[in-house]
């Protein structure tokens, strides 16, 4: 695991974006952990979050893209902070764009804000997590109706390594059907391996017993 990935896990846990307990997910599954990048509410924390996304993008895709696209709503701050980090930390000055969910009947009625997509441009999609991938298919369909673009890949914060309701690997399902790679800054397996019984700032966030609950969850729902 790269140093920035280790730092990212500690960043998630110390900012309570990664929590352990009993959570009901959108899918209805009862999960022993929960990830929410929406908790980053200060300039410093959202700046750091952008750095981790940018580090992954630089490592996986280099300079092979033109634009970062973030689907509304969580993708909006993600695409902005990531594009800033790419410019500041990696000297990659790229466009960003995001969509509205509601159609406006006045003023600027465009569905896409930020850079206006052009035929032939290469896009990286960005989001927080993937559950079943449904919103990603909707996003691609929407973008394909706007311009003839190419997809470099999709990046998310954490790979939960779960099956969809039909028993498919959520990441591989997107890769197989949309024909572009899906990358995560870290996986739940890397979180378990790195955090179990590890003391961070004098505190153990993931005990062996909670890690075992996560292992049992992955046995039932994991890929």
C-alpha cells in the first residue's frame, strides 16, 4: 500500500468519515461500518480530500484525461477540490464539470456547469463510493447524450468490495458494461489490514472483534 493510501485511511478515521458500528445502508444491508465523505466541512479537510483523489488519479492515469466530472450532489465538491489539487500538487491543470439534478426554466438553463463537454474529450468520473453502480450508468447515459466523449476511468474513495443485489461485483460490472476501469483510493480489505488494533493518536479505532464483524459481513455480501 502506498503512503498516501495509509494517510488516507487515517484521514478518514480521524475525521469520522469512516465509522464503525451498526448501520443500515441504502441497499437495506446491515453494515458494521459506514463511509461518508460528506462530513468534510472545512476548507482544510476538503483540500486534503482532493489531494488523495488527485494522487490516485496521477498514479493510475497520469496525464491521459481532459476533465474531472462529478455527478450531483456529492460529486460536485469532489470534482472541484480534485481539480484544484491536480493543479497545485501535481501540475496538471484540467477542466472540471458537474451536472444539475433539476432543470432550470430561467437564466443559465444548461444541465452541465463548469466546462462544457466537447466531442473527443477524455473524462474521469469521480464519486465517493459505489453500491450497485446504478447512478454511474445513469451519469454515463446523460453525458453520452451531450457529447461524444471518451472515458478514462471512474475513481471513488473506497471499494466496499460488495456484490450487487444480482450477485455481481459492482466494480467489475461497471468495467464490463461501460468499458473503462474503476479505481478506489483504498479497499475495505486494505482498511481492515491497516487499521485492526492499530493505535492512532493514542486510540484504537478498529478492534479485532469489530474487524471480525467486517469479515463476516464480507463473507455474506463480499465479492
